[in-house]
C-alpha cells in the first residue's frame, strides 16, 4: 500500500469519526431541547375548567355579538 492510499484511508477514517461525533452532538441537543420543552409545558397553568362563553356555539364571535359578518360571501 502506498503512502497516498494510507493517507486517504486515515483521512476517511477521521472524517467518519468527525461526522459520527457531530451526529451524536446533534442528537443530544435535540433530546435536551425536547426534554426542556416538555418540562416547560408541565409547568404551565391549566386552562380554566368552567365553560367559556360561546364555547357551545357554532357561530363565529362577531356573529354572536350581533354584528354583521365582514365576509361578503358569508351573508345569506
């Protein structure tokens, strides 16, 4: 084996280790971001459990307040 072929093999080997290391770091950052985001979501206050006004209505908010809809195709 010539020295040129040996240097190519060593370069390919070091490049493989470099890509593997970068990949492991990216995966670790993604896992940490997911973990941190799920912890933030757990600490959020729960929404109120009582019924909200208009929650059982099929009408848009402006129609339920007696205003005319702004969309011209929405009119009957």
